[in-house]
């Protein structure tokens, strides 16, 4: 099944009893959307993109990383002023202690 037609035909046969029409493209879109829901490192996102046949993460973002207007507005509503943490007022001793802990 090396051709696009063969893959599409295989999907159609495998999904013939499904109430929804599932295509290779819609499956790829679902896989890419799942990637976006997970907290992944840059390297993990790259591996995920390569696993769905893209040379790099940019291709996945370009074709599958689109946000609907509703989702975009929902995300922007989550970014509110009251979610910003106030700056920490640490003494020099506390800063040194934190740096030492970090460097262990």
C-alpha cells in the first residue's frame, strides 16, 4: 500500500461501519491535535511530527496547528492580569541560597 489511493481505500474499508467519515488526513489532524494538548519538550514535539511523516515541527504547525476562533478566544480569556504572579522580594541571602540549591 505505497500509494495515496491505496491508503485512502484502506481507511475507507477499515472505517466503513463508523458513523463518521475518517480519512488519512483527518487521522493526521487528530494526531497533531493530540500532540498540541500535551505538555511536550521541543524534542518530543519534533519526534511526534516526524512520526506522522513531517520533516520538521514547522510543517505540522503550518498545516495542523490552526486554532478556531472560539478556541483562540478561550485561550486568550485564560490569560488574565490576575494570573500574573507578583515579583518575589527576596533578600540577597535567600537569592544566594536559591542559586546554591540550583547548582547542586
